[in-house]
C-alpha cells in the first residue's frame, strides 16, 4: 500500500519546492507553474512527490520547448535513432540539469542526481539554504527607503 508523508512533512516539501522555483526564476530560467502541463511550455519543472518512501521528495526536471520535444518524439517514433535532434535534445537536458544544479548549490541548496529510473535526468533537492539565510536576490532594507522620505524619528529627509 502506498503511504504518504504527514501533512506537516508535505507542507515542508511544498515550501522547499517554492524556494526552488523562486531561485530558478531569479536566475532567469523559465519555470513551469505547479500543475501546468509541460505540453504548453518549456522550462524547469519542480514537483513534490509526497510518498513516504525513498522515491519521495522534491524533484527538478527540464522540459525543452514543445517543438524540440515534438521533433525528438517524432524521430524516436519513426526509429530515426541517428537523427541529430535526439542527440541535441539529450545534450540540452544534460546541460540544463548541470546548470540548475549549479544555481541551486550556489544558493545553498543540497541537490543530487535523482538516481531513479522513473526520473531520468532529474535532480532531487535534499535541503534548502540554511535557516534564516535570505536569498541573494531578496529586497534589502535600503531599497525600501524612498528618496525624500521623511524619517519621523529624526524629522529629516534622506
């Protein structure tokens, strides 16, 4: 019987997935919205597997554009195994996985290869950044002070 993680654990996985999506978007990568069908667009797809087993957790995959996927699928279906699109599609996926792993590691996430036959060329996100660490792209306090704003405590304008 399939067992799910507790509601508290699922909430923590969803929060981690949101942090991952934000970090990848901050790097300028397109990120598929949760639940969005990948047939509509390409980009990073972050999923939560709520299973209480070794296959559960937060996973990141890359979906090339629908056109590249369609061309690769057609070549494979027609058994054109030497078609350049198959090599190219695989190379794009591998490059994007390396890039996303580097981005997430730089931001303090713990990531590894998913090592799962059902998730080829995907990453497993093991941990988020240290607790209390703000993202490098977070809004700083000095960005919130508007020029000419009167400081009530000092009576002076900045």
